[in-house]
């Protein structure tokens, strides 16, 4: 199974695993919160809006874009996704 790194940041967003496909499942909103928390801990001058935007961009450009490269890349589940 592939975990997002650093695990101390991202593990709090894990909501399960797909044992059939050997993929970790992360909740999108919890990932946003974890990234925002890390950003604002590193720099307390970052507003919530800025941190949110930075978190969305990070997920889109640094996490989701890796999916084609790995067969068992983690699943990022959004509330709007079907079970």
C-alpha cells in the first residue's frame, strides 16, 4: 500500500482501505484540513482563504497528478463521490 508522505501530516485524513485494490482511502476535506494546518503552523500570516487555496492546488498538482504513475496510488474520496 502507498501512503502519502509525510505520514504525520496525512494519516489523519485516512478513512479506510480498499483491500481488493490495496489502496489507502483519504478523505478530501480532511486532507485539506491537514494541509491547511501544516501551512498555518509553518507561517501564521497565511489566512484561511490562502491556506485553503494552497491546499487545493497542492492536492491537484502534487498528489492527484501522480495517480497515472502508480497502480495502487491512494484514493482521494470526496463527499460527492459514490461509494
